């Protein structure tokens, strides 16, 4: 039954703290099993005890496709776990927005059949990495954004920004968002940044509640090296976070280096995927205005 299928070994990626995906996981597993495919999962599931447990980092050795079930946050987690591999990822949207995870529960089986049969669009997205200079921690990886912000208080932070070693500016703000085109519709957009076309090789720097209104969002080439130094004048610590996950503490004088990660993430979309229609739907651009 699987002779005409492009993918035959499937890894289900879920987040164990996600309580809304049980029905979706059961449906995905049932469909794949009926198609005669080999299925593993990165978490042990009480409602599917016979499903083989394989850590996500081992998916490339056991699978040829990852299905992230949950929402965009789950897909972001999968992308970080699989960074440095060429493992294709398709997202099943159980959440609300679904900019990245575009397989829906309403058409789950039909849409998954298209993907595993090879009827999909291949989409490559670059990632960012962030590291505190002089620290031994491994670089943080982000598909959406790297954010510099205050740590556990409501104080503004003061910081300096350098691009390729050249001084850009000094500012006081609640934080700074450095986002990929993928992340330009997330926190960066809430901070007033522009929406970047996903095919652009660029990143956006958007200040969060800057003290001076002349600090405007800036778009630069993705190959640039960005360095953010937490000013010695700060009376509080800061933090650097990647894709909203728990981050690393910054002390006055610390410098964070942000640059393009060496690998890309390979997303699979349905053949009729249209990024602009998703923007219209999620941002309600097509809603009829009433007086």
C-alpha cells in the first residue's frame, strides 16, 4: 500500500505540555497506520502506549518526515530540535493562528495524503543563532526571533547596537526584537515592525516601547552580524531569549552576537499554499468594513 508514497517513516513531534492535541494525534496516527507507514513519536503517550518512542534529535536516523502536531509553537520547537538536518517538517494546526502549520483538522486525512504522496511545496527558511560573547553556553537557535529584554522587572534597559562591528545606536527601551521573515508576523509585528515577505533574505530589528520615538524598525541583510551590548549603566540584569523559550541572563557589559544559523529548516506546505491568503485570514485584512 505504500509503494507510491514519498514518505514511509513518520516521526510525530508533540510538546508534552500540550493538552489539546490528543484527538489530533490519534487521528494522524490512525491515518498513517492504515496507510501502512511506520510511525514513531518523540513523547511517550498514555493514550497510544504502543507507539514507539524516539527522541526528536534521533528522527533523522529513523524517519524521513516529521509531522509537528499542535500549532506554530510546536513547529518552532521541532525546527530547533532538528536544526542542522535536512529533515522535512509539516505542521498540523491544532492552535489558533497557524502561519506555519497549515494542515487543518477539518481536512486532515485528505491533506496528509497529499503530502505523503509527494504533492507538496518545499519551503526553506533560515534561522538565527545568538550567543553571549565570552560565555561557554551553546548558541541559542531561533526560527522566529531573538529578543533582548529586562529580566524579572518592568525597568527599561539601556543597550548599544552594532552591525558588522559598526556602531548603530544607543537606546533605552523595554527590549529589542531581532526577527527573521518567518518571525516578522510574531513579536516583531506587535512591536511595530514591518511584515517581511518570507522569501526575503533579511532580518528586522524592532524596539519594544523605546523611550525615544525616533527609534524606528530597521531592516538589514540577513548576512549581517548584529551585536547588542547591555550598557554598564543598567541597574538591572537583562535576558536573551530565542523563540520565547527560557533564555540566558545578561549582566551589564555583556554582549550578545546574533547571526544567521548555518542550517535552514525545510517546511512542507500543501500545493495550494498561499502566504498572502494566510496573512489576509489571520490578520483579518479581508474583513468587510462596516460604518
